[in-house]
C-alpha cells in the first residue's frame, strides 16, 4: 500500500497514516485477501470446485479485496475505479475517464430530473460526473462499508451531496422497492457478482417499466479459448488480481441480459474500435503516452523499474511498521492484476468495456 507515497503528484493526497483504520474496514487485515486463492502458501487449483467456492464467498472475497485496495486505487487511479478508451490518442487519463462516463449516460439517454441507480458505485467518482453531466439525481449502491463512507465524505466535501447519495447494500438483493428507478447503470462492477443472470434480474426488478439499464461489463471475448492454457492463466490472473469470483464470456453476459428480461438495444465491445492507444496502456507502464503529472505518477510505477522500486519501498515500509501488515502481499496481488490485464488487452481475449444497453418492456 505504501506505493501510494511514490506518487509524484499530490492528486488525492492519501497518506499512509491517514488511511482508514482497521475498524473502518471491518477488522480485516490487508493480507487476508490472498487466502481466497492460496492454501498453505500454494495457489489453489483452477477448477469448478474452486470457482463455486469463490462464488459462494463473494461477499468476503470482494470486501477483503476492496478493504485492502481502495486507498491504493484512490491515490494511484483517482475516484473513478474503471478503465476507458483513448479514442483521441494520448490525452490525460482523467479526460478520457470522464468521456467514458458521459458515453454510457449518452447511450442510455439519461435526462434531467431522472432518478438513477449506480450499482457498484465505488467511491462515487462516476456518480458525481454523470449527475453533473445529465442533470439527474443518482443513488450509489455498494456493499463495501469503507467505500460507502469514502464516497459520502468526498461528495460532501465537493458539495455534491444534494444530487448524489450513497447506500450500503448487496447488489444481489438490492435494498429498494420494485419499479423505483428511471434508469440503472453499472460501470465495471457486476463482474464481482456470483451470477450475472441474478444480478441483472435484480436490476430489472428495481427499474420502472420502460426504464433503461446500461453496463460496461468485464468479459472474456470470442477470442478466449478455454482449452488454451495461456488464456486460462490470463483469466485466472485477472480474477485473482481484481477480487472476482469468475469472469463470464461475452455471449454469456448477453444471454444473462435476455434471461433477466431486457430487450437488448446495444451490445458492443468498445475495445474493438480502432483506437490509437489501448485501454491498458497506463498499467503497461507505457511512458511515451503520459500527458499529465497524474498520468506520469501511475505509469512510472507500472514500468519494470517502477515495480521493483514499489516492491522494495512497500516491503521496507511494512518492515518498519509504517505500512500495515499485509501491504506487501496486496501489492503483489495488484501486480498480478496489472500483468494479466495487459495480457488480456494485448491478446484481445478480455475486455473491460463490453457495453450493453437494455430496456425493461413497458408491459
Ligand atoms: C476491479 C474492477 C472490476 C475494476 C477496477 C479497474 C481499475 C481501476 C483497476 C484494475 C487494476 C488496478 C491497478 C491499479 C489501479 C486500479 C486498477 C487499474 C494500480 C495501477 C495501482 C498502483 C499499483 O502500483 C499498480 C496497480 C496495477 C493494477
């Protein structure tokens, strides 16, 4: 977690000492996350039994992951925990991230005054941006208590707490009545669910008839071949590094939308557009595209040399007890995430931006 202090820019200003206490984070130790993937220090076999076990334990898996990584994400990535396209070539990541948020709002036809639900809202970056862009009011739902608290604090500090609010709850049993939202969106969050059919069905339930659902889903593409060991290793690396029980294929995600009852109006992998810079370039440590100081600070630490420096620094800070126990371990998990995501992107077997828009029928 101490890689935070490598930051050249003072973007989110998170300091190790000011980070959430164990109490905020349900008394979980950061290193605890790896227990979902290892037994006696050895990786658990990648089979159906292990996947079923992770699905059954999705609440702990996801909470262990975000308790340990939220401050790192905030400091290194900003308040919007997702990827984006770079359709204009190199440009500041922050600009491209906002455009990605505007795009889903545009594709869903969000209108002023609508009541919108953001499922898996992180610390609220996208909700604040979309509420300002589309002039609607947004409720963010998240099952991680620490992220909800952060989201509430940040929205208040930025004077946005009139148009956005954040609620703790499980997206598998959404704590709102049926037919209560004009629109619902998900940005890279339902991949944490044990079943896409079930989470999309819950979203269908809370949408008003005629309402719209939009999602940027993490999926394995048509290039993914489950008999290819390299592809399987990429999928497992992405799952492990990102707190995911199991990643579905693009076809399964589309089918899940239909099974839930949606009329699918858009289904497109935005990573297939001919963009000059790939969505993964930042975590690939590709410094030649860096545009802003904030870009530099995250890209540099993802270079080969940057990773060595991060590892050494984190271990040192944990050794002198400046960083909490387990910080070095979660840093290794994030390195797994970065490597696997870059391989997923460059090989084309994975996308974090499968855009689907569906309508709940009027009748
Ligand atoms: C987990 C899901 C569903 C969404 C989060 C997407 C991204 C915001 C993260 C995925 C991998 C993360 C990594 C980092 C920041 C946040 C992500 C891009 C780091 C750049 C943070 C700093 C570390 O030193 C390296 C990390 C690599 C992975």
